[in-house]
C-alpha cells in the first residue's frame, strides 16, 4: 500500500499558518513540502522552525512495562500508527477534518511521517441509459414493410421510458431517410421530424428541452449540394439555444457535438457525418474538442465505422476506412470510451486497446428484418457501480428483448465509469518526528456528502511501514432552495379543469424528490397530499377537485440527495370554484385537451369541448391503430365533458408504450398522443 511522496495532486491552501501539529515537547520538527512541488507560502514560516506554543505539545517516553527504557539490540521497523481521529467510519459535520495518529519506533529513531488520502470511488448516482436509434430509412419511406408509425413507436417508447430508465441521451446513427432529396418531396423528412419530435415533448419526457439527442448524417441522408434537407430538419436552427447542444463545425450541422451529464459523470458526444475518405480537417476539429473537454468522457456517433466485409475467420472484424481513420486520429484520448454506428446489417462490435486504454466500437442496424427493422433499438445501460455498459436490444413494437445464442444482441463492456482516478495522493509529510509523538494535519478541500479514506506511512530512514486504511463520511446539511411560483395568490381554479401547479427547487447535490400538498383552510393546513416523491420536474398537472374554498394554498416540499428538506407555501390564498353546469360557458370550437397525466401509470383524464350537441366517439388506440378501449359512444350535450380511462385492457393493465386518444364529433376527428409507463 506504500505510495511514494509526491504525485500529481496539488497542495490545498491551509486555513491558517498551522499546517500540522506534532506533540513532542520542545524539540524541532519540520513540515516538509511534497516532492516535486514548490514550498507553499503558508508552510514557509513552519520550515526549519521550532514547533512551539502554536501547537499542542505533549512529551511521551517509550518505555517498558517496568518503566525502564527498552533498547533493542537489533534495528527494527517502526510500529504501525494508531489512529486518534477521526474515529474510523465516523460521520463528520465540521470541516476540514484533522487527521491525527500516534507513532512509535522501537529504536527511538526520528521518523518521517506521510499522510495519504483519497475519496472513496463509489457511484455518484444510479445507473443510467443511453439509447441508439439504428437506421430508420425504411420507416420514414414506408418501404420493406416499414412505416412512420414504427419510427414513432420507437421514439414514443423512449420518451415514455425516460424517467423509469433514467435515459440521459439518444443518438441516431444515420440513414434517417431512404431518399435524401427525393426529387423535392419532403414526405420522408416530415415523417422523421414528427418521430424525433416525440423526444422533445416536455409533457411526456418531464424535461423542459426533452431528452438530449443528436442525429448523425448517413449516406442516404446526403444530398447534392451539402445535405440541404438534413440541415433543414436537423440543422443548427433546431438545436441552437438548447443547453446540451455544444456547437458545430463550419456553416452546417453535418458535424456537431453535444454535452450532457448523468449520475455525476460528464460526457461529450461528437456526431461525425459519413465520409468514405475522412476529411482531416474534421479529425483536427474532433481532436481539439476531445482535448478541450478532456474532463468529459467522449462518445462518437457516426454512420459507417465498422465493415464486416467478406467472411472472416479472425476476430474482431475490421473498421471501415473512415472508422480506421477516426480511431487512429483519436485513440490517444483516454476520455474516448465508445463509438457507435449502423450502416451494415446487422450487429458487430470490437474493442481496441492503445497505451492501456480501451475504446469500444459497436454497430447495430436491423433494416433488413421484417417491417423495415421491427422497431429494434440498442439500449445502453451505464452502471457506475460495476464500471460496465450493458448492451441490450429491445423492440417497442414487439415488446420484448432480443436474446441471441452468440450474445450479439446482449453483452457487457467493461468501462471505467468511476468519479476519479481512485488513487491515494499525499496530503503532507513531517520529518524529524520523535518516537512517541502524536501528529496531526488538516485535510482541506473535501466535499460534503462523500466518503474518504486515508492512511499513514512511517519511515525511520531504513524501513517503511504503512498503516491500515481508515474511512470516514462527511455529511451535507445544507437545505435545498424551493419556491412556489403558481398558484401564488389570487388565482381561481375551476373544479373539473386542469391546473398547472409550478415551483422551482435546486440544490448543489441535486433534488431527489418533491411532494405537492394542498390546504383548503389557510397557510397553516391541514394539508392533503396531491403527489409525493415525484421527480423535480417543476410542475404538476392537477385536475381540480372540490370542495370549493376561498383560502387554498399549495405547499412544495423538496428534499436533496442527502434527504435535507425545505418547503415553501403560496404567498397568498387562491380560490377553488365550481362550474355552473354541465354545459358551462361558451363551447367554442371542438377540442380535445392534452391527456393528463402524460405519461401515465394508471388512470388518465380526457377533457372534451363540444361546440354543439350530438353523437361523439372517444376511443383509445394502440400504436397499430387497434381500439383497446371505448370511453364514449353516444349523444352528448354541448359544453365541456370529462372522461377517464383506468389504464386497463380487458382484465389486465395496458402494456407500456405509445397510445392515441381519438375523438370523432361534429364531423371532425381529433387525436392526442400519450404514453403508458410501467
């Protein structure tokens, strides 16, 4: 466990001139700088100085049980250190902690004492998921049995599963369409645009910008004159201003990069368009990005990186010409961990190691299967706890995972997903420490809410002994910030209609969950829970219920990842009022309100406005267009109506996936898309 003095860590600034203390009477003792680093300014006054009254001084004589000094006849190694503080596995509330040990040497030699420490590399968050969308050209073009509905089923499922699977990013590997320009007919691009917009739906995903995603340009997307349609539908204008969009190269979005974070880990994604001969300028751009963002793990999304080629007897199979150029040009970046692609049918992977660092390249493309690909998606489950990426293949239209005998559809890649380098680094060194001393040093710069580990190395000049590692926790006791923004006083909410309750909540450690409560009797309660342990989406759709009141308040309780809680209450009272009748108010135009909640895990509500009395039909359809539930069929008076679906088909719950509410009334048909999550 011994670690030489020095290393790559920097010396933290001390809060005061007293860097460490050695309890040894009035003998001189030096505080040494770390090897390879300049003597810090705060330590200079301590160098070669007698440690006097500024430090606690205790004399200790190492002796036998009879009280006479023991003089070994042979030279012996120092004894191991004894911990004084912090008590092992203690939870500390004050920072910085003082690391304190006692040291002894059987020969009474003066000692060199070095403290080492590191944060325990534990998962900074839960597992999270990235999703690859393979070639969708036959869905967009309705060729080979494919249809836009399958494309929408893929992206609708991803959006609905965002919270459940902790989906952090989606990458489309290209060939979005079959015919890039299609003689000026935009139908394929319109179908692709509609499908990808499901990822941007804040109501379904629960994210203001939707799920971060990027679309790489494949050979079928390339048009004469520089991808005009690709840049019309997936160009800079679509992504500019989004927090995750990093930028692009040149005047178009053919080569782009995104940034996102998940479970405390930071990532950069580079989207590189297909080039049969790689442009060295693009590689230089990519190289500069991986250098500038060396603190972010990097993923490449490109269309054609692997080439199965003719039948081979050796493994792994080869890179394409572009894939080889990208790998050769970027392999020196240790933050590059994964490259994904499509193009060839249908599954392939390889792992390449350069200077001890491994880059995984994975291909998935199912376009030659039935129905233009059967909706197969590549699900990439990142597990920081196991330092692994679990690759799985799932079809929302078939509703099952694929399992192959050769493990080509489900496999595990080893990948360092830890939060740091995991190594011990020196905290400080004391020289000339007499045997029998108690020595202490503060460990500055630690974060709250983490676990740390430290040990002490003792040398008498002839031999070295390492103490055992000791661990402690630091607690985070800072409450989050939370504010109710609506309703915040003076509003009137109507029973039977949807009201959006809004708040803001933040904390450096992240918000774990939020409770939304209602009082009808003033700011002092009593409080009834509308929803508990919900994600911090910033809003909640409430179908207003009775009884009526003129003294309603909303209370938001937010808790951070360390379960520190804070709450806020509406600044003033608001009303809950009743409707005046079934046909209340002017009916206006025929309308079908957005489904609430969306996504749903149980009952759903459907608001309908009828301009005239007449027959209506309100049905629930699955993604194939099959009717799975009938909510209304018959005569209804003009005005607002509310309908509900219990989320069941027959005797069981409806499977997770994309569904449609279809209203037929007043000679028109209206639809609303929503998702069921399980």
